[in-house]
C-alpha cells in the first residue's frame, strides 16, 4: 500500500478525531482529496483549450460512518457548522451555503446508482477556503470518496476517474450554482505525486507528466490584495474572447469547429495572418489564449521528454507576461510578487494563477531553497506594499482516495 504523505496522514487523523468528538463513535472510512494549482493554461478553460495543473499536498478529509437511518448528518470542523438532510428529498440550500458541495456529491452518487444509506460525516481541511486552490472541488471529491468507501462496493459500477469528475462538476453547477468547468474536480481526483496533469478542455483527454526525480516545490503566494473587480472583469474577458472567436470563424467559414465554436478551433498561423483584421482588444485577448495553449503543448512535451522543470519555469514566466500585457488580468501586487520571486535563488519560474486581478501567484522553486524563498518574498513584499502575503510551500500530490480505519491505523 502506498504510504500517504505526512500532511494527508495527519489530517486524516484529525478528521477521525473530529468524527469521534462529534458523533461519539469511530468513523469507518476517511475520504481524502487534495487541492490543486494551475501551472499553465490561464483562462484557456472557457475557450475549450489546454491546461497544465497539479494536485497539491493540502487536503480536505471527510471521516464517515453509516448511521442506520435515511439521513445524512454532516459537520464541518473548518467552519464549525452542521447540516442534516434526508437522502430521499435532496435539494440545494440557498446559494453560498457550504453544505451544497456535500449535498451535490451525495446527489451525484445517487444519480450514478450508488445505493446510499444514511451516514454521519466530519470534515477537516488545510486548504484556504476561497483562495483559488479549489477547496470546493476538494470537498466534493473527499465527500464522494468517503461515500464510495462506505457504499461503493454495493454499486453495480461505481463511478471513477473522469466520469466521476464530470458528475461532481455537474453537481457543483446544480447545487452550488457555480458555472465551473471540470478542471478542478479532474485535478483533485486524478493527481499524481511528483507529476503534473494536462487536460484538453475540448476533448477531455488527459495525461500525467513527470516533474522529475526531485520535483520542485510549488510555492503559492497569496497577494492579500482585494479582488472586488474580478467578477465583472472575468465576464468582460469571456465576452472579448467570444468576440474574437466569432470574428475569426466568420473570416474562415470552412474551418472545422468544435460542438461549441471557440478560439480552440483557430490555428495559430490563421490568427497570425488575420489578427490585424480584428479589433485591437479582442485580438490581444485571443493572442493570450492561443499562445497559452501553445505553452501548455510545449510544457507537456518538455516534461515528457526530459522532465525539464527549468523549461517549464520559463514557460510560466512567459505566461505571466502574456497575462499582464495581452489578457490584462494581472495587478501591480501580482507583478511585484513575480518580480521579487525572480530575484531569489532556486526560483525556476512563476505566474499569476486563477482568474487574476489579485489572488495568487504559483511559483516553481528548487526544494532546498523553498523556505528561504518564502521568507524573503514575504518580507520584501510586506515592506513594499504594507500587505501581508500568505505563502504556502506545496508539492505535487496524489489524487483523491478513501482509507478505512484499519488503513489509517497501519500507516500512523
Ligand atoms: P475555492 O474552491 O477556490 O477554495 P470556492 O469559492 O469555489 O473557492 O469554494 C469555497 C467554498 O467551498 C467555501 O466558501 C465553502 O462553502 C466550501 N468549502 C470548502 N472547504 C470547506 C470545508 N472544509 N468545510 C466547509 N465548507 C467548505
Ligand atoms: Mg472552487
């Protein structure tokens, strides 16, 4: 049996304790799911493009046991909050309720013919909530793993892999009301220690790619800057990309197109020839998306060929420049974080991550330099901005799984 990484092991133990404290008996299973980072492929998902991501060693753990009823009783230790609902009359709570992610996972597995009965569950997590590391997908995946651990053996064909990711993505859309793509659930489920993952958001084909025999640390720097404008800007960028896609499809009516026509259908040479015919702003947005797809292709190739993390770092820096100049979703704080990072020993590359306009950067740093990198960037950023960044040193980790109480006992 693979030994869990230390942080997941500890957290699973904490979930077990939280369950015992809350429900007065032992849990029989713990569902464990990592968070995730985007390494390359910024804003490519809504253009049906390519992404390079990694699951990271920050987790959500859901300890659970059947309760001989038709009800689910769930306790979030993270939020100090509870919810209770009937399996047979499952519906979402008002938008924004944390338990919708659990209700959604339950609904997704009922839909997949898993013969669910009532159960109790306790959730613990060391992923910051709402910080862009996908705590929501991690919660859904950990809950799904716990439920499959309890009842999956009785299912005719328990869902797994991309099928499960797709079902949980639908659940997040229906229950939490978030129009997310499948990337988050995919990364949380299919991550692999020491590897990155690439996903084609058009075909849903994916593969894992190695980060080398001594994989670099993945250092996440949260700028701590407010992101009030992000939602409006996000929608604006989506429509600018669509505008570019419509114009390019009109100029090239015979070009093969996906089910939903998008920038993904446009070959780079056609864009290069015709970009001057587009309006200036949509042309720049399209250039970011198309070059970003190209960077993912190159990144996957160099990792597969030689686990070239130095080359990957360079591509991440190019990605950041493209976000800053063409997609215009950076911020002075994110640019400063990358600038400070690039002066540190052991830095291989970095970029803004997620929607942008604040939020986080993701950096590849040689492991032996990771601690001093975090200290230096934190100190210099604070002195230049009077903001306190929060910095997490992570590593590429395995995807979601369930452990029985015996598994945990033997690993501790
Ligand atoms: P992200 O996925 O980037 O962390 P989201 O806004 O998509 O941000 O998801 C965060 C939400 O997910 C939280 O506000 C909460 O409702 C839910 N959530 C995540 N982890 C937990 C947890 N451990 N306990 C309860 N709710 C959680
Ligand atoms: Mg989320």
